[in-house]
C-alpha cells in the first residue's frame, strides 16, 4: 500500500527496475531483507523516494524511464543508476531527470546499491570523479556557447559560491568544512539551502547549475 501523503515514511521507499527479471528480483530480494529501506512495487514509483535502475547499457529507453519516474513523483524522486558505462550527453540528461548516483555495474555489490539508495535519500551523491569532471566540462561548454542574456538571474552569497566551488573540486562536506573553517552542519545547511532555493535535485545538479549560470 502506498504511504498516505500526510504520513512520513520512516525509511525511504525504493523501487527497482532492471533489464532482466533475474537482476531485478535479486536486487529486490536483498533490499527487502534490510530494514533501512522499504521496497515498493514498480507501479508505486510515484510514491517512491528512490528509483534504482539496473541496465547493461544506458539507452533512450533508460532515460525515458527516468523521465517518467520524475514526472510521476513530481520531480521528487532520486535515482540511482547501475550500468556498465554512460556517455557525457546521457549523464547530463540523467542528472536533469533526477540522477543522484552512478555505480559501475561489474564492480557493484548489492550492499553498495543499498548504501547508495540510503545516501541518495539523504541528498548525498555517489558519482565517480571521472563522471563528475565529464558533467562539469559539458556544463561549461554549454555555458560558453549560450548567450549570457539567455541565463536566468540568480543570487548566491560568497559563502554559497565558495561551497559550490569546493563541491565542484570533488570535496565532501567534512573537507569543505575544514577548508573554510566552518562546521560540517553549517556546510550541509548551506548546500541544502541552495538546492531548495533554486529548485534543484541534488548537489551534483547544484554544481552543474552554477556552472551553467556562469557562477563558477
């Protein structure tokens, strides 16, 4: 049964989608046995907090699945993608659809998928540095080729810009707090405030947005 809209689910509701039944059922069985998540049927994706997508190759069908999940959840769902590889263009599109984490399938265990799902619900991304750099390079390229007049106005404090810059460099919240001499709690608060104010999905999306707007 889907959770009541006024009821706060104690753990993230997770939906699993995969290319084949064996992968889907195996992942689902592992998650169902752990009390840190609540496994939901595919038809309740609109009520889910996290969507796990497992595929050998990312395709237009994969991206359409992500897009439909985002629409069904009102843009709220966070997506964990497990695949062999992903192109630069696919990565940029996937982030816009709600991608939070990417795991390389041949090197990923059920435990890592579970951990990434829990972290995704907390707003924390798992993205290999090479993919983060790929995404940032693409956003910078888009920003250079677009007219500044087409950019939306945005106001960020210097502290917010500093935090985003360090996120873009691959630092986590502890490292940023040490670098800027702030508490980790304050850094997390700054990041969440930026994400909420700009209507973004996650930290990766916030960094990409800042680059697109010419802030970084």
